[in-house]
C-alpha cells in the first residue's frame, strides 16, 4: 500500500459526463450545477483531424487542467499573501498560466505548466516574506500537489513596488 492510499479520504469528487454533438462533452461538476462544455479547438482539432466546420469550438480538457492548476495556485498564493496583509483584489495580483501541450506518440498531453504572477506590493508588507510565500506556495496547493509527479509546474513572480 502506498503512502497516498493510507491517507484519510476527505471527499469524493463526483462528476458526470454526457457526450454531445460535435465532439463536445458536457461535464457536470459538484456545486456549480449546469454542465460545462469541453471539446476542442484549433491545433487540438487539427491533431485529431477533426474539421473545424464539424465542431463548435470549446476549451479542451487539457485547457481545464491548466486552468485548474493556475486557479488553485493563485488561490493558495493569494491566501498566503492575505495572511501577510498583502491585498490581492482590484488588480493587485494578476496571474497568467500557460500549458505546453505536446504530441507524445500520437497522444496530446501537458508537458509543463508555467504560472506567472504580477504583484503590486502594498506599503508596509515585507517583501522577503512575500518572496518566501511564493517559494513555498506550490507545495501547499492541492492541484499542484496532485499533478506534480506527472507535470512539472513552475511559477514566476514579478514584484512591483508600492504605488502612491
């Protein structure tokens, strides 16, 4: 039994998927109710040789994985910043995530996720503590921890001094 198998289960996330026309999947996730369309677009459709006129473009499941990682990392870092007295709302923290999608033997997969933060440091907030929070937040993020063995994740912080 692996160490992960011996950990207590906190929740079981249940989703349902219904195939829809045009290679779309309608995915229902907990709490949010209505189904989320997942499909393909651009290079992914080209890879799978699906003509664009036969589909309605939607974000791919790979896009959602990158989005989940970027969103969770932002939330984790934002929570740590809040504990330091650093606001993150109203444009103080901006985040962009990018997933590198590769063709691995005919299967598209995420090879790397890069997350870039731009943070406007507030007066009185300790820059060293902010940098330390950045250095540690990936290990505290549930999605990053879940993906870490299969997808390298790197983050970068562009810290801007206080204004005003």
